[in-house]
C-alpha cells in the first residue's frame, strides 16, 4: 500500500441549478480539480463517480462514461466506475479511487460526485430519497428519511434528555457558516427562534432541521504522495479512508440512537491513521438532519454518547470551539446533492488544511475528518486527511 | 499485485421470477457461491454488487448494505460497494472485486450481480433500458437500445455485406444451448425460419434478435490464488480483467460498426494475460442483440473485421466449432437481468473450465473469456480465466 495524496479539488455552487445539466456540472467540478492539481486530463488513469439516483432523477444511468465522454476523454477509453450508496455515494467513490491509487494499480484518478435533484418535483414524496432506506421494511409502510431520523431523535431525547433547543442549534450554526460560503445553497442566517417556530416535517424535526435537496458537483484528483510535490506546494495526505455498513432498517438495530456503521468506520479509520478523535482539528459530518449531526458527533468519538446536544449547545463545535465542525455550512446550508456531498466534504477539509478557506478558515488546521452517511446509516465512510509533512 | 482465483460460483434461474424479491435472489446466488467455495460468510471481507437500475425498477437504491443485511452480515459491518455501468454493471463489479483482492487490501470478497426487471411493465418503453444510452443525444429523440443496435446492424450490412440470415443464426444457436441449460430463461429451440418470420423490433432486428428482460442473480467468491487449493480442487485463475469506456452516443464514434471499448479492453486483457485470441477455448460474449454478438466476435479478435456474419454462419462459434461461444445460451436464451449478466458469464466460464457443464461442456476447455457490454458499448469489460496449473 503506497501513500496517497489529494492533489487538486473543485466544486460547483450548490443549489437550484435549473439552467445547467448533470454533465455540465460534472465537468465544471472535474476541470477545476484538474487545474488545481496542475494536471492535464491526459494524466488520468481512471474516473470514480459517486451518484445516488440519476436513473430515477434524469433517466440516465451509465454516467461514468458519460462524464468521461463529455470531458473529451471518450477516445482515451479510460475505465469509468460509478458507485452508489445512497447519500454516501460520493465518499464511497472517494474510497474506491483511494484504493486504486494506494494499491499501485493506477497513478492518477479523478473522483467526482454529482447529483441533479431539483429538476424533479417532490423528490422526497415520490420516494427517490426514500430509496436509500429499506423499501420492504420501512418505505412501503410510509416511512420517509425525515420520519426515520425523527424516530431516532425521539428516542435520543427520551434516552439522554436531548432537547428541542439543542437540536435547533445545529441549523443555526450551519446557516451562519453558509452565509460565508460563496458555494452554499443557503447564504441566509437564521435564528434559534426561527428554527423553533418553523413548520414540522416529522416531530421533533421542523423545516430547518432538514437539509435541502440541491443540485451540485464536486471533484478531487488523487495521486501517489511520493510525487505530490511536483504538482502542489501543499499536498494533503489521505491518512485513512474506511467504509462500514449496517442493517438497512432502523428497527433492526440494537440501539437506534447509535450509528454502528459510523462507530466501526471511525474506529477502523483512527486505527489506520494511528490517531484519536482528539487529534482532529476540523471535521465535516452528516447533518442532513439536526439529529444526525448530534448522533454522528457522538459516534465519531467527539462527544460522549448522549452528550452531543449539550456539547453542541455549549459551542464545542463552533468556529472558535474545541473542534470546528461543518465550516462549509454542512449539508444543511452548503447543500445536499446526494452523490456530491461526500466529495464536497473532502474539498472543504483539503481547503481548510491548505489555509484557503477565507472567512471560514479554522486556525491551526493540520488534520481533518470527513464522515458521509447513506440513508439512516446503512453505509458510513470516514476519511482522515493530514497536511503532508 | 497478487494472483486472484475464483473459489466459488452460484446463480439463480433466470426468467420471470415474480414470486421472489430482489433480496431473495441476491442471497440465493451468494449462498450458492459461498457453499461452492467451502467458505463461511465470516470469511468475507467485502461485497461488490453490480446492478443497473434498482432505483427505477423497485424503488430501492443502496443495495449493497441491503444484501449484506439480508445475508445476516449486517452486524459484521463489512464494506459493501454497488457499482453501475448499464448492462456491464456485473462485470464491472467483478473488476472492482478482483482489484480489491489483487491489491492485497482484502482476502476474500463476494461479487454479486442482480436485477429484477419483470416486475415493471414495458421496461424498454418507459426508458429504463434506454438509461444506458445517452439521454440528451439519443433517447430524447426517440432512440431505444434496440433502435441504436439496429443502426449498427444496418451499417454493418452495408459496409461488409452481412446478411439478415447471418444475423438470424445467432439466436438459433442461443436457443439450442438454452434448451440444455436448466437456469435459462428460454429453453425452447427455434428455427432460422422462425427468426426470419418474427415481427420486427427495429429493422433488421426482429423479436428473436433481441434478448429478453429477465430477473436473476449470479455471484462468485474471489480469493488469493496462493491459498485457493485449501478451498477447491479446481481453482480458476483470473488471468486478466480490464475495463474500457467509449463515447455514450453511437453517433459520436468514428466507425459505428466498431466497439472501441471492446477492442481496447480486449487488447489490454490479452496483454495482461500474455495471450492471444487463438489461446481461448470457450467464450461468453454480449449477444443482447444478434448484431452485438457479431460485432463483439470481431472486436475481440475472434473474427476479422466484417467477417463475423459468415464466420458465425459457418459454425466457427458452434459447440463443435473452433471456438464455442455462449454455451450458456447467452443473453438471448439464458436471459438478461442487466446487472447479473456479467457475473453469470464468469459463472459459466468457471464451470466450463472445471468440466461441470454437463450437456453443454466444451472439450478441452482450459482458458475462457467473458465480455460484458453496457449500452451500445460505452463500457466494455473483458475477463480471461484459466485453469490454475
């Protein structure tokens, strides 16, 4: 296993990109990443592309060759691999691209994530988001993803005393960060009162506790660490990348307040990186729902189990806190184009480690973590990135 | 790169499996492969799953953890990776699983392919098969996959003098072999006259020139060759596995009668295996349409370009010919559950190399090739398997 570095990153604005097609946003992110890596497309050996639901959303499967083709690489006949794991599709693509370079099978790979969600009306209602949950055990009985996460929230409140106000702190911080992120879907600040007064989606979760559906794409270029300095002054090393799965249905878990897939992926990742949660300086985590953020902070080892709510409310994960979390604005404010999310998290961490995050820059960020979750946690991917010494 | 062996294989019957769900057929194939490999599920390190369109077909994405869960492996938190490349999804999953073992990242992996196509009415008409073609350049103008392959056939007939009768030989042989395959979707023999008299789908292709839509699943277990003899007396070595992509739209190709992705993937595979087309004893190729079989035989190097039709009609690819092709019955008669096809091809070749193919057994089969194609050739995967010495 050789060491792998992120050589370049790119992403589109996230939001309602009605005037731009899937292939256009895919190419924009990819070209940004190539330019950032000072590589030409001729250097690439493969493309790994994360996407959840292009078949249902835009009647288009087979999208890895589509993006290679539209990038002008059709005649190079590169391998193109689309991977899917619900909302964790982007991070899973990163994992597969990382393995390809780490194993020595290929030198330079592009990893992309892209999703066009807003061209279809009522994506949640018509079951496209629900396709990441268990159709036979959950969805046919009327459960949607917000409803399932609401069950987890109810149990978390019952079991640990987590409060509605603690949950509401998550989107307030997300929008504050989104206001400083030119790529964010939402750039408006919101107040605690607004979150609490918003209409319910599935109690206790209101409109502001749920991330939006967005269009968007993100990309990174990976290569061997040993040659990284030829391409960039600030290479970022992939210290670990691990995937773990869990039961599809929430009801089949021992304790619904624990994302076992995140616990296991994080344990494996910290082992691989020979680090502990306290060594992380900045993190991007799964805040598709305010409860998913609190549970993730606990299951990644950043809060004791059950303490996510009070810790968040105390400012531990604020920009000036002990561990700044979701400085991008997270899924809540930066946006949530399913397959692009996991790659965009990597883009944010890389820019933080390089000191390129402007108003959102975390001081002394030397090591970062990204956690991407599919469905209600049937897949989690945890990646640890470090400044290359 | 370490050597990789196929340790076990399994598959369900292909056909209209209306009484069985996606997860049921996925598990059946996987358990067969595990039993065949004399492995327990506890030995597995990862699952790679090929599937094209479960989101559109059964409202279920995120299917790798689904299958792990239903197999009772949810609590082991293995990595599950679903890959998609239209009709080449199964072979692409095999390729990713092969790379994972070859690189030493994991010892034993299960590779599966599954698709439930017959629970939805009019899959071709409602654009689910067309999602493997280029939506913006082909499908919105009314082109379906049969129509696109018909264009290729027309040009092949014009350019090389290929005849309607030569095309019709392909399904006649396929059904003859299907009649000997207990897993085949179609087990009835058909005559040349029946093929020629059948209603047109897209001229020159008639009903019998087009493979059916089927339900079905197939699976293999891969492991390091060095330990293979602990598990099986007849290990099969993966001598090569290569993927290549091409333009999505047929119209963007220099010569529409050539599948460049197959030409390139085959060239890379023969180089990796240090073999030539004449070294192959048995092959499974992409006969989703009779023209796709002839073009594939040419582009794999088994026929000179343009000679596929006369060579096939002369019996060169018959059971007693120079190179027996599609002894399973192929996509035409064994069936065509998109994501399962590429894995089922591997299953057939492995059984042939082990001498387990009963009535369909090819004599002296020591080395086999499988070619899986997505859409009209935007992805091709070519795999070469050998008896382990």
